[in-house]
C-alpha cells in the first residue's frame, strides 16, 4: 500500500468509511456504523480480501464508533500501520463562499465549519463529530475537509445570485451554493479521460440522479451552473424532495392551510418528490407501478423526466458546446427508462441514444462504465459510476502535498 487515505463520511447517527489508495483508486476496506446513540447500533466492516464483520451492539457516540472501527482493522485487517496512510479525508457538506477547495483541518477551519452550520444544520454538525472522533483515532495524521459546495464556487454571479434585496441576501448569506460537488468533480474528470481529451477542453453535463438529485454544467473542469441552490431542496424532482417550486406555495400553505414553517419544511423535504406523487421514493418501485399500469406512477415519471429535460436543455444553452452527458448515482446508473425518457427526441440537438446500449447491450454489455449513445451522436452519452470517496481521497492527497 502507498498514498492511502482513510475517508470518513459522518452523519448525525452514522459513520461511513473507506480505506483506499489515492493514486490507484484501489479500495482496501469499507464499513458503516449506523444508529449511533440508539439502544442498538449496527456496525459493519468489510476488508476487500476478507470476510465481512457485522455486529449489533450499543455505540453511544462517534468516538466510540471510531474505536470499534479501529478494533476491526486490528482484528481483521488490513493493517493500518502498514497502509502507508498519508491523511484522513472528511466529507463536509457546506463550505459556504469561503472554501473553494480542500482544507487541512485546523482549529480555525473547525470554527468556520461550525459557524456555517446554520446553512446545513443537519450536516455540518454531524461532519464535525466525525472530524473530532477521527482526530482522536488518528492524532498524528493530517485531516482534510472536502466540501460538497467547493466545486460550485466557480459558478458566476449571474447564476448564483438570487433576485432579492441584496442587503438581506448578504446579511443572511443567501445565494446558490450547489451540492454533490465531489461527485460532479469526479465524473467530469472521468468523462474527459474517457473522451481522451484534456479536461480544460471538455464540456460536460453531469446528471447525479439518486434519492437526492442534481445536475451540473461543467465547462473545462469548472462548474458554471447547477440545479441545487442555497439548500439541497432546489432543482430536480427527487426521492422525497420537491425540487423547484413556486415560493408562493409556501405562503399559501401557511395562510390557507394553516401549516407551520416546520410542517412545510417536513412536507417539502420528506413527503414530496416521487414519494409525494406515488407513496414511494424508490424509483424501482415507481417504475414497477408504472409498468403495472398505475396512472399516478406513470404521471410521476413524466414529471421527473420533464424537469430533467428542462435542465438539460438550459445547460446545453449555457455551455454553448457540449461534448458529453454523463448519468451517475443510483437512478442515473441503473434506470434505462429514466435515461431514455430524459433524452427522447433530442436528435435535433445532436443527442442520439442507442436503445440496445442503454439497456445493457452492445459491445460494453452492462459494464458499469459505458457509452450508451449511438455512434452518430454528436454529443456522447455515458453511464459513469461516481466515486465520491476516491475524489475525497485525491483531494486529501492534494491538500497534504501542497
């Protein structure tokens, strides 16, 4: 092993991790400690070359979770003392307008992440729990914060400013931040490699479609527009989030339906999107219902595709020249129907999908990474699995070698 990075993704009650080589991308171990702080927690450790360890036990906090993880590395491997660790990389959701790249964690960086918590109250505090626990477990290694928002700080003012009172916006740090930045960064770089062209010469539309979903227009490696906004609620229709909605709906629900701010927040974030339209946020279940002839499921898929097509069309205009469209994340990688619906009848725009390739046929079969556009398509279309952990590891290496 060489140039290995321990990557941490901490949630409020969970801690995911990977040990991987930042140069080759080889993964040596993965794991998850879930339901931290509850009466019974679930902990999993999977060495690449060993048997999975699964335990149900009580883990009261993130520091204890990391202690359990360290014990599993000691028992089942791989040996962390021989891993060539160069640092610990941490996913941090919100970096505001301050962090335009990875940052070596210092007391000042921790203070700034904490100060930005009101912009991501469900994420930044949890990310800090992971950082503090990992600092205790790896006191002699540099720790690096990699921000979801950093990739989008290249978006120009015309795209990131909201048309509200500018003093109110400035006082409350209201602007488009965008999210899924590590995924959009990884996939756009990978797309340039697949096209065998320098990143600076490639324009890509990345469609990160999972339970949370966002699109990004990437020009020469820089994000110039993205669908999420100040929060992850904006943009595309998602599993449980509404995506873009007339702001007046919020006032209507408050004044006419008597709903509180908390109730509206819950509605738009947890009971909307595909879940609100169909009763399930799982695209596989929605597709199965549509295949069974249920009209509400068919309508939901049409709404999903309509919003997605609108974003693709606007990004084609913003980019001026588009070389590739890349589908990634759970839905993007695994739903031929969503991909077909999103790109149907766009031949006049230079986008020609190959139905057989899209369904998993053609020379690449159902390979995870494959071209699905026809040979004559002026804009290539690919399925490119994202690897946010590898992107975090690479940015950690970048920051520690700076």
